[in-house]
C-alpha cells in the first residue's frame, strides 16, 4: 500500500507547490480535492500533470465537491449535503460531471464525492430518485473511463452496498474513510469491510471519535488517537486483498496539520510493514 495525502485545489493557491509538499513529506501518492468548479481549467490540469511528473507523485483519485450550502451535522446536513436534497440536485449533478471531465484531462481513473445522506428506505420515492441520479453521474464517469467512488460516512454500510447494487453499473466503488464511519456513528470500520470491502478502491487515513449528542458529528483526532483500530483495520485490508493507497486526511491547518500528517505517515508505515 502506498501512503499519500489529500491536496486541495483552490483559487490563488499554487498547486505545483502543494504537490511538491507531498514529495517533501516523503509521500508518493495524493488525492486532489476541489470545492470550486472555477478551478477546473485547462491551465490547472497542465500544472497538475507537470507537478505529478516532476515530483514523482501518483494521483489516485480526484475528490469532487459541489456548490451551495453545506451543514456538516445530523439535522441541516440532511437537507444540504450531496445530491440527495432535491432543490440542490440539478446544479450538483452538473458540478460532478464537470469534475469527471476535469479528471479526464488529468488522466485520473477515479472520481469521489459525498453523495449525501443516502435514504435507508429502499421502497421510498426519494431513494429511487437518488439511485437514478447517481446512475446518471456514474454513467458519465464510465464514459470517461473512471470509477465513481462513494465516500463513506453519511450512511450505513448496508445502505451504501444496497445503493451500489441497485445502481447496477460496473464502475462503482468506495472511497473508505474509516473515521467518517465513526464520526457519523454509522459503523465500526473494521466490521464494515465485511459488508462492502470488495468495493473499496481508495482509503482515507483519518481518525476520530463517536458522536456524543444527537446533533453533531464526533470529533476528528490525529491518526492513532481516535476510535479507529488502525492495527486491526490495516490487517483486515490486507486480508481482503486491498493494495491501494492510504490517503492521509487531517482537517486542520498550519504547522500542527503537517506534524499530524507526518505522525500518521510513521504509524501507517509501521502497520503496513507488519
């Protein structure tokens, strides 16, 4: 397994310098995350491809955001995240298709996003509509030679697997964030691999704690200091044959973020080598 890190594509940020930091940290892989569709330019694509080649970094997945209001909690989040809210759906489908097309320019074969709080009732009209919309997005990714990856967190593993099965396309997968399963109180990530392990195409290296109230997500922690059992998690990934990247994500900024990423790298290297 390669160890990588999440890199943000943002306006007025030197993406070449950001990718150089990946190499400077001794890492060989990255995901690029983008929440601003104005960054999906030919110029940005050329800079990214240059930097990846110059610094010997592999781009595993393009993580695509979408426009509009976002509330990362259990109440407003239901009506603001992903493509589930009907009033935001059309523009966000456009955003994800733009992301897929930008990914094609980069030559990336995996596109990931949060689809939102996927409905748990497979008999509901909302669930059926969401499946249809996701099939449309995934079909576009397939035309671009890409897998469409669901980032875990906002749904149970069973709901996610059911959704993948009901969409019924061969280019569907999972960007497994083990911390998110805990932060949202949805599952133990080690056990979740029994349900959807065959679909895992990329993995985030992140940690966190379970929610302590019914409104707010749990607290993110430095890797190794939360409730993800990383020794068991890495061992289970090996058992199911996963040999892809572990992409470190630490959702803070500044010097402490770099320290936490390097600490995560050291821990992951030790666990992978066992």
